[in-house]
């Protein structure tokens, strides 16, 4: 199998201290992700995941290339979605990482 190469953007956020962990998780899983998935599917993202780790919310986006990243990040629906994060997600201490991922073994 030839490796599949994708651009991976990881964004790790802390929650807004005014929101409880439960409120933050509920917002992300019940409100944010369903809307985000619709936008990402429209632009044919290769993958999208939500992780709870040392940050309160880590999301991973998988794009074919930089052009796809720009397309999603400038989508008016995606910009509007980010605008509703403030009561739950802090903009301070965000960790961002951008790089290429090559997959050599994947479930068929």
C-alpha cells in the first residue's frame, strides 16, 4: 500500500473558566461537533476528531492540502460556528500544531 499523506492541524483548547467541564463537554459534543461535521463534510475533509486530554478540547483536522485548510477556515458557516465558542472555550493558551501525516497501515 502506498502511504496516504494528509495535512494535520491540531488545536488544543482549555475551557472557559466560567463554564464547568460538563457544560463544555456538552457544548462540544451536542452543539459544536454536529455543526462542524456538516461543514467539514461539505468540504470533503479527510478526517476530524475530538479528544479529551490534558486540554479540555483537542480537535484534529485532516486535509488533503493547504488549499483545503484555507477553504474551510474561510467558510462563513465555520467562522460563525467559531463565534459561538466563547462561553465554553478559552482563547488563551491554545496549542496549535500543523504537519504532514503519512499512513502506512489503515483498517480496510
